[in-house]
């Protein structure tokens, strides 16, 4: 690997970060694999050890790697939730509209319904039905919100697509964190009935009906 041209206009730390990422890909490293030492990277890139340390610190803060004291740096499992969490935080403080989150949920959860119906995921649907039945015992505001969120998260998890689940779970979790509306018992009972109707449509293999019910259900959500 050629040393970095220090005359490049791009900040040196950013260049080293990109070079380390390129090294990880070129060496086909996987989760749990150990990266070279700071000294080795210093020799590879022809930069100071402090720059390498800053680059590794950035990669640790963004959960690409984890640094074990006295052992070195290791590649993490893929997880985009922290990245999305930071994105949504910046989006929120820059006048983000909560209705936009509902729009994303409509898109992703409708896609989940297509996946469930097309691949006949009956075990996942059985679990979804159980969640609806168990949610009828909720009696407090906290339980209402938790039960509602659990239904939608299980709908997304039924796809069994890890990347899709990570992305959508973060969006769903974020929405329920910032939702300020207190759900009354009457509203909650309506929510449960709508969940039941969605599950019944899915069990009948009627994906289009399930999506119509889901879209109406989400669009009526109070924020």
C-alpha cells in the first residue's frame, strides 16, 4: 500500500479513515477480525501515529471498530442504528416534521407486508397474532405505547432481512420516542382492532387489503 500524499487538500485524518476502510475491504476482514496496530498503519500510510490514532478513534465512535485496551482494534458487527440515531437527531433539531417519519413507516411497513405475503411467513404471522392478543391486557399509557410499537416492530422483523430490520426498527423506535400524544383507552382499543384486522388480512393472504388497512392505520396516528 502506497504512503499517503500529504500534499492532498483533503484533511489528513479523513484520508486515513478512508484508507483504513479500503484496507478492511481489500483484506476481506469480517466482524471480530483484528486490524493492524497503530504502528503498522503509520508505516503503511506514512503519517504520524497521532493521525492514525485520531482516525481509529473516529471509527470506534461510529461503531465500525471496537478498541480493546492492550489488545488492539477489532472490526464490529454491522449495525446502522447508531448512524441513523445521529441522523434523526440532526434532522429533528433542524425542524424535522414528524409526519415525514410516518411517511417512511408507510413505505417500509408496506414493503414488509409484500415480503410476508409473497414468502408465506406463517410462523412470523402466528407470532404477530400472539402479540395482538397479548396486547389486549395493557392498562397504562406506557403499556399502550409499548404494545403498539411491538406490533409494528414484529411486522418488520417478520421479513427476516437483517439490514432491513436494522433500518426500519430504528425509524419505528425513533417515532415512538418522540411521539407525545397520550393514548386514551378508547383510542388504544381502536388501535388493537386495527392491528387485528391487519393480521387477519395477512393470514388470509390478502396483501393489498392488509396494506390499505396499515396505511390508514398509520396515517391516523396522532403525534
